[in-house]
């Protein structure tokens, strides 16, 4: 089993376990620290969607920092079971909803239901076109003032109307914070 450590909020320093999986790349501590500095340390009252939950690093971190609602989507059964076990371990109550589904199908369902989020974490497997497939759904998934976090194998300047306002790189990972219609202020 692999581990991640929650770095901030209510569950700070808690260690969570997750299984080996070929496409699983947990967001490193340093990157998560940067991302949550960008988003703000306190996510109280916000709703977050982690479309490719994997290890759960981003979703659990958001819940730990007070997000009112976090929906974590994962399609791999073993990885999903670990997410559910970790949610029980943390006593996450009703703040976390863990769903087994294909990300695009799930996003399409939300799109049709008109459910919008304040923060969308998008860390899909690389080189499979996930970001491009999900971009048309963003206007119905994210609130107009919502933040989009994207991890990718290369730099991303925009996803539809969402433009990169902050960016960084850690090894092979390019990470971006995007806001609707704002000019690039990337670091």
C-alpha cells in the first residue's frame, strides 16, 4: 500500500493508504500546499468536485480545510474501496460523497442536473484527452466565479472560458489554477 499525508486543516498530519494502480499519481505535498495557498486555506462553505479522485489527496485535503461538500469520482474498484475506507477512518460524515463512475459520464449527468461547484479538481490520466473531453461541460459544472485546478503532462493556457491565472511545475507535472475569463497572471 502507498500513503499520502493530509497537510492542512482538521485532518492535518493524518496518513491515508491507497493501493498501487498504474495510472495513479497522487498530487505531491509541495504541489498541494501551493494549490491550497492559491485557493485559500479555509474552504468553508464551498462545494468541490474531484473528478479523478485516485488517491483522494485533493478531495480529502479540501474536506479537511472545511469544504461543505466534496464529491470524489473514481472508476477503479480497488481505488474506490480505499477512498471509502479512508473516508470512514476520518469520520468524514456527510461532507464527502464518493461515486464510482466514468468521469465524462458523471460530469454529463451533473451537466444535465444543473449542479455547479465552486472548485473543480481535474487530475486525469495523462495523454488520453480527458481535459479536452471535459472542457465543453465546464460552464455547467463550475460556478461563474469557480476555480478550476488542472494537472497535466504539459502547460495548459485555457480550458474553454477558464484561463490559467497561476501555474507551476514539479518534475513532470504541470499544475494550473484557472478562473473564468481572467488574463494570465501565471507565476
